[in-house]
């Protein structure tokens, strides 16, 4: 097909994601970037740049305009783009009022062009699957608790505002960061239109010095009798994946809309998701139906308008707020959100704010335990971008004494995600994240990143078994993986208590040809043989050291081929033991602490059918002496360490 010409309006925030997405579609021959519209024109893109969107559309002959600008500019820009002759992909929320929404709807009808709204979660196959699994859903609870620093509210003039210079903005928790939660709940309930909502009960609160809500409850009553109760906050002390608690007639389930997963009966099942720009491209070229046409977001706009007309949010009593250097925290708010979703109640009905800190509801987490102690969280983050090569990973991992021994998204390498499996090149796709090393050119940021998409996760003795699809930028499944990870206690005859992580994975190619794995070293970057199981440890740890049974120090052990290796600090020790397969060790200490066996050290590895690897990591408090590390490592093969 002839590539669809696309212009992007607003490229300094989330619009950067749209630029990457256009590049991905361009690599597949489906689209090309024709121009960029922004008040602060970027340079170096090699396309026309203008602050006048209609003029840019006419100049470039653009067929699609992606609009990722501030909320209060959505309606005028969408109408202008449609009237200039372009279909529109409009970021959520589509408009800050029913009146503005109607302006866009009238332009769609008048021009006969399409407006797709960027509620990306509505492209998920998990939504129809939820209806099929549960049958009629009698009620939906939504729980969401994130943390936002003060800088989140100062990032732009409209951040955290209800109105700006007389224009409606409505940048609140329910209408922007958790807008996907609201839209997904309405989609599962089939409440697409404004007429589907019969009643709205609102509770808007704020802890921060902003106009809009940062902590809120809403209970919707739909025309068919379904109840939707939503409780969200941006003042949690940790990030958790928000979810829909689906109440069926005789069973329930949880839909984690940020990662397209459904948990029911202890088993997690993953689903695919269609890209909305790709969907709009198919509509333009082939006349395919749209996943999220503007008309499908009428129910969401009805709620947004109720928030617009509501009184300003109530300020939360400072007695219940914990001030930290970079943020404000409502201790226990995430647990209240869980209760509200389960019981279909609002915050005030649970005694908020006086009940803060007094409720301990079980936030849904996938954790590894040793006895009654949680030693690791196994997470699938929904806030990662394509360039992070999203993947399930362990973080935080803790010693039995509670010391954290992993680091995730550090400033030096934001694509380092705790402990897991990451490979820099699988059949030309980057599953490591960050830049790609190109022979003769060096590191380059390319639109070549893959994703590990969970198909299923189920509990086994001591941990979990998981099935994953390794998908390329276009969604093609290049490989499948079977993974198990379990935790167990170790009681050596002498020395500190410790526990062991047993991590095994098997990769099988799915492209109809042998799978080829490469590292950056295979392409000419000396020593950069990373790829496989990889553990990123905390950079601020003191007294870092690394050794094997034969050598010590980064220079001596990097690239060595030995069964075990120890990374130690003043506070913790990690002993890595290769229990299936034997590969060279990739080691970093001076730049950052990271360790992993390298699957393709300096030559490509061809996998005709299946590659199996397993590693045991002993996690101990304090610094292990070389002799003790050797004993613990040897015992993994001989079974001399007592296991319980």
C-alpha cells in the first residue's frame, strides 16, 4: 500500500511516543511522517515544521493528523484538522466539556472524516475476553494508586488546572492519568454513550496545591442497573498497576488494563492489543472499522462534564498527609482503593480521610515469599514506553533482612529493569531497551524495540510458571518463552541466613527459521556481550566487589567462563550459579553494578529449535567471604544446603 502521510501536533510530551510509532509504521511501509506542528519547533526531523496545523496539512497533503496537545486545545485543533481534510487521532480526553465534544462530533459528521480517540486500552483484546469469561457483569470496581512528584504539577501551565485563562482544562486524576481506567470500565460495561449513564456520585479531593483532584471517588449508575465504583489517587507511596474488579453473577476477576491481563482463580492470562494509529491507517486505506471512534467516548465525556460542573475538590486535612522532599503521600490510600473496588463504595463511606493508614486491604501483587516474608515482587509495568523493551521483571528483590538488592529504571540506564531476561538483538529486534548498536555507526535510537507479552502466569510451589510471547515492533511473535521462578530458604551449617531464587527459561523460535541472538559485541562494540538473564543491582551500594572461584575484580571476571560468580557489598551479597548451560559472565561494577551470563558473547548464537538456561541466585545479608560464597555455590549442585 502507499504509505499514509501523517503529521503530528505536539511533540514535546507524549507526542514523542507518536513520533516513534509513526517511525515503526514507516519501517513497515504503512505510514510516513509528513510534518510536525508545534509552538516550539524541533529540528533535525527532515520534514516540514509549522505552528499552523491546517496550513501544514494542506502543504503536506497529510491524510492523518495526530493531536497530542494540551487538553483545552483538543477541540479547536481537531475541528481545524478535519476541515483541512485530515482524519484525526486525538489524544485522550477528547474534550474538556460536552459542548467541546459536540463541536468535534459535528465536524466529523460535516466532513465525513474519522476521529479516533487515543484511549489505547480500548484496543485491548482483554475487554471482549472479560465479557466472555464472566458473562454479564453486574458491577465494576476500579482501584488505582500512583505516585506523582511536585514536578508533575509544574510541568506545564495547564497541569493540575481546572481552567486556564477562562478555558476549561480539567486536568484531574479521573480525567487524565486515570482516564483509561474510567474508559475501560465503561467499555466493559458497554456504556459508550452519554445516555448510558443514569447517575453520577462524585467525591473530589486534593492534597497538593492544585485546582484539580489528585484523589477521587466516583460511583456511576448505568441505565441498565450496572454500578461502576472508581477510586483513584496520585498520592500513593508506591506505583501499583491499576485494575478493574469485575463482579460477575457467580465469580469475579481482575482486569489490569495497563498490561492487558486478566486474573481469575489465581491464573493470569495476557492478551494482545491493537495500535490505534495502525487501526486508523487501516481505516483510511481499507475502510476498516475504527476501534475507538469519537462516538464511543460519549460516556466518558458525560462523566468529565459532571466533574467540570462539580464544586472544586476538597483540601485534605494536613494531619493525614505525609510530606516528603519530592511529593505528598496519603499513607494507606492504595489499600482504601482496593476496598472501595471490592465493596463498590466511595472514600467517604470508608471513613476517608480518617481511615487512612488504618486499613490493610491486600493490594493485588505477584510476589515471591520465603516463609511469611515477601522477598521479591514480580511486576509487569504498564507505564513503560516501547524504547524500554517492556518485560516482566523482579523488583524490588530483598534480602531476608529487608535490604533491596535490585534497581529499576535508574538514571544511568532507564531501560534496566531489576532482574529478568533481556537480549539486545533477537532476529534484529531490540529486547534490551535503549539504543541499538549499529556496526560502523555506534549506538543509535531506532524504532526496533520488542516486548515480552505475557500469555499466562500461574502459581507453582514456591513461585510462578509463565508463558511469554516475544513480539517485534509490528506485533509479530518472533519467539515464545517458558519461564519458572521460585524462591526457597537456605540454612547453611554456619553463616548468615539466605534465600535462593531459581530462575529458568526456554526460548523457542516462531518465525519458521532458526532464531539468531546477537549482542552489541557481535556488531563491533568490544566487551559489550550482554544479553540473557541480567541482574541490575543498586548503584549507591558501598564496598562493591566481584569475584569467582578463580579471580576477583571486574577486569578479571568479565568474560570469564565459570559456574559461579559473587557480587558483594557492605550490606548484601549475591551469588550467581549457572545450573543449566555455561556462558561467559557479563560484569559491570565501576560504571554500575550488573551481572548476567551472556548468551552471545562476541559471536551470534543460532538457536535451531530451543534454548534452555537456568540460574540460581543466592541472596544474603551482609558481605559473604569468598570461601562461604564458594560453599554456597557448590551446594546448589550437591544439595548440601538444607532447603525448606
